C-alpha cells in the first residue's frame, strides 16, 4: 500500500511541469494504437484552429470591432482535416516510403517531386471542392472559385510547402510527418482563408 501512496504523491508533486510529458506520452501511445484516427483527429483540431486564427487576423486587419466569429468556418475545416487531410496524408507518406525507399538514389528529391507535382495540385483541388461543397455552393460557383483561386494558391503552395516538405520528407520520422505538416498548415490555412475560403 505504501508504494502506491508514494507513487500517487510523486505524481501529484510533478504538477504542471509533467503535463507536456504526459500529453506527449499519451499522443505517442494513441499514435501507436490508432495511427489513422490519431492523425485524423490532430488534423481536424489543427485545421479548425488555423481557420479560427485566420478569422482573428482578418478581423484585426480590417479593424472590425464585432466580437462575433464564424463558428461554422472552423467546423468545416475540422471536417476537412479529419476526413481528408489526416487520413490522406497518412497513406500518402506511407505510399512514398514504400514506392520510393530510402535506398533509391536521390530518394528524397524524387519523393519531393512526387509530392509537389502530383499530390499538392490534387490535394489543393480537393480542398477547394470539399470546402465549396461544405458551404453548399452550386457547381457554377465552385467553378468560378477554382478558376479564380486555384493557380494563385498553387503557386504560393509551391513556395511555402516545398521547403517545408523537403524537411518533412527527408528529416522528420514517418510517424510524425502528418503532425509536422499540420503545424505548417496552421499558417497555410490562414492564407487559404484570406482567399475567401
């Protein structure tokens, strides 16, 4: 009984300083047990946060004094992150590891080209289609939005994401690549929201 009591006191004494360690340990455990679900949930939460921050920035830039924020915007981003970003990124990174193993000459460059030239345009198009669908827009409005925003967004995507993905693909361990991309996405979603998305 005494060892259990001392463990309890030690745990209570650790306090807030141990909170980040416990959170990381729990995240790693969930990542090991439920990799797709954990990455989907993380993507959903961080995508929603990115949209929320974008709204705050736009309000501040436009000096808008209303306290009202669009709660549906973060919800749409959470849905997109949970159902698309997390799972698709998980399987895409696995696919790249399998299709272009590290032993292949210039594997990192080949993976980066695959990501930038095929995955990025397809994923961006999916983003515009899914968001417009979630907003209830008709096909004509979707076509106008894609024509207006796709190429400018893709050019900025190549500028922002190419160095980030180079680091992610070549230096971040496979199980953390979706998380790394989600953290970069916080800023990326702020940019996309500024396009009216």
